[in-house]
């Protein structure tokens, strides 16, 4: 009995399990509706929608568990939310077979990007401060969302925030868990949780043979590839590096692409490294021991598998949970990561201005040419660094140090 208790503590520490659960909860509830819209644009039936969720859940679960165990790092994968948004318009008028053809082309290009290593070479040249500014810009809307949700649903979110602060003072490891429990209780008391509308159903895979239409590939497949790499994988690597995890990038991208390639005929449109949900699993709230935080990635994978198996229930569950509860727990779960990102972005004076530009451009949410603000924020920061650092004059302190005679 004692050995069983020890094994449980080693493999399922509460903070890691909760971090994994929150990561899946935030990731799925915030964008599942976009996935459904994309599927319906291609004329998907209710069974097709369930198959899409099954394929995505299995893909995210397998890659999160496998890569986290392989690299002992909290590697969390996700579906491409901006990619789904692109598909919602790019697949209008297309058939399911043509949609699958576009998925396969995008997945093949992602796999090649990982195998050739070009994506890793790009990431190795990005300064830590700019990467941290990028991450902070991505996450800031979740931090502000906490207080926006408090304004709209004070009775649910404020008790969560109050309990979080109290627990941060005395039991910091369980602050997010306590906030989640209190928030769920408050939502139930207020009557905003409608569990009677949830229908439990197990999803079944549906294979669709691909039809490679060049129009659909250009209109949906190539944009899906671009936004997945620029807006998702880019930010996902930034999250890992911001928390000090120097994982080889190429295998991560390659494995997500290969898994996507295998599951595309069943509706897996885009797998990538997670950013926002990964940040929940890489911070101290996931585990006090940095070397044990990979368990949060593993548990996120377990919950993703459950999400896929019960893909038919996702739509009804989305309507049962109040948006304020999700926004509140996401904001609280990411507070520590936002703090560390801003600290890293501003720590080095030489890179501070370009990091701030990256942060502001990313936080703006600007979208150009179908590519999200993560890419444009990074581009703005890099251009700022190239221009300002290339013409930067030494400060008065540096001039004094250069002028001072060397001591022998």
C-alpha cells in the first residue's frame, strides 16, 4: 500500500495532473467551435465531426505523451487554431475528400520542415529577449481576460482570484487547483453550468480517401501550412526556450508533421507545438521540480486521448461550461508565465527595445495575409533589432570603460 502511494505521487502529482487538465480544458474550449466551423465548411456530418475530434485527440495525445517522455520535457501539442480559422473560409464549397488532400499536403510540408532542420536553424538565431517578448504578447490577452471575465461574472471569477491569492501565500502549489474548484462551485451555485445538456457519445473513425484538388491545396492547404508554422510552432518553441528547455526543435516538428500525415484521412487537419496551453505545463505551477514538469505534458496527453474518444460530447460540453470559468482559470494558470516572460524580455538592456516592440506587435492581435500576430510580432522585433543595434551608439558608461586604461 505504501509503495502504491509512492508510485502515485511519482507518476501523478496533483499539480502536474491539474496543469495537464487545465491545458486541455483551455485549449479545447477556446477553439473547438472554430474546428467545428471548419469541418462544416467542407460539408462534414455529425459523424465526420466526431471523427475529426477523435483523430485530433489521438494525435495530440500520442505526441504529447511520446515527446514528453522521450525528452523529459513538458512538450504539449495542439491543433492549429489559426489553421482552423483559415480552413473555415478556405474549404467553403470543397468536399471532404478535397479537404483531406489539403491536410495531407500541409502535413507533408511540416514533416519536411522538421526533417531538413531549416525551422530549427531559424529559431537558433532568435535572441531570448525577443522570444520572451513574443510569448508575453501571446499570453497577455489571457491575463487581461481574467479581469474582463471578472467584470462580466464577478460572482464566479472574483472568488477564484481571492482563493488563488490566499493559496499563493501559504500553499502555492495548489493555488490554481483551489481556484478551479472554487470557480466550478461558484458557477454551479449561480446556475451557469448546464450539465443536463451534455450527451455522452464515443467517437468512431471515418476514413476519407483524399482528392488532391490544386485549387483547394492553394486556397487552404498552403495557408494552413504557413499559419501553423509561423503562428503556432514558432510560438511553441518560444515557450519551451523561455522556461529553459533546450529541446531539439527539428524532431518535435517532424514528429507532429508525421503524426498529422498518418491521421489526416480521419480528419486531423493540423498538429503543432502548443504555446498557450504548453505554458501552463512548463511553469512552476505544474511542478516545483523543473525536471518533473514533463509529467504535466504526459497528463495533458492522457486528457487529450479522453477528449478524442468522447469527441461526440465536446460540442454539448462546450455549451455547459460558462466562458467566465474558462477565462478565469486560464488567466490564473498563466500569471507566473507572464511574469517570467516579461522579466526575460526586459532583462537585457541591449535587446530591451526590440523585445518591447515584439511584445506590443504580438499583443495587438494584428493579422495580415492570413498570418497571425505571432509571426508579425517576431518580424517587427527582429527588424527593430537589426536597425537599432546596427546604429546603436555606446552609452556613457561604455565609453568610460573603453577609455579607461587597462590594468596590468
